[in-house]
């Protein structure tokens, strides 16, 4: 979900594991010379989802920790590729905490239909995150470092 801490936790975890860190949201913005919100505004939310799928299907995943945009969950092809490359971790954050973390929901570049609020996105995506996750870490009360260490411990025990 937006505001779950994927990028913050991802950078820390990549350092702990000695992996390359890739944020697909940043890749999309650089490749398209536009922010995510500008892409949603000019091309629509479905185009943003397609751009995310394309990036994930084309990029190298070797020796990398990938922080995806939250809408990648709608692409079965991208999720299967990610799952084949390594474990998928879901950072589970309560909706109330996400609301506190996101100060500008309308400027965030969330790939969602017009009129859908954050709670609608959450209700729609949460079951999909759980479906694809190899590991779910609860992050509502943890610091980014504690969340990254929790994931690192799980990886050590299971991979």
C-alpha cells in the first residue's frame, strides 16, 4: 500500500543483505520524465499500472531487492516473475496508520479509479497482497529498521 514503507524499509534491508535496491516507482518516473501523479493525470491510472507491469517484466531482478508500487498486485504476470526471483514480502500496515503517513492522498500518484478513496484501495488490494506474499510483516508500530530486521530474520530462517 502507499505509505507502507516499502522504499524506506527496502533501502535498509538491501543494505543489510548486500543487495542492489530498485524502486520501480522511481524507475517509472525517470523513464517517463513525469511524477506518478502526472502520469495518472495525463494517461490515467490503468496506464500507470501497465507501465509498472512493463518495468517489472523487463528489468533485471538478479541480486536485487525490489520495492514495487502498490498496484503491481493487479498484474499476475509481474507477481509470478517476482515470486520466481525470490520471496515476496508484504508490509502490513493498518489503514489508520496509512492515513497518518500519507499527507496528500490526491497528489501521491496512486493508481486507482477516480473517486476511489484510500480505504477503497486498501479493501481491494489487501486480499491480493496476502495472496501473493511469502511473508507478511506487521509494521503498524515498528520502526523501519525493526521491520527490515524482522524481514532479515525471516529470510535467514526460510531461505
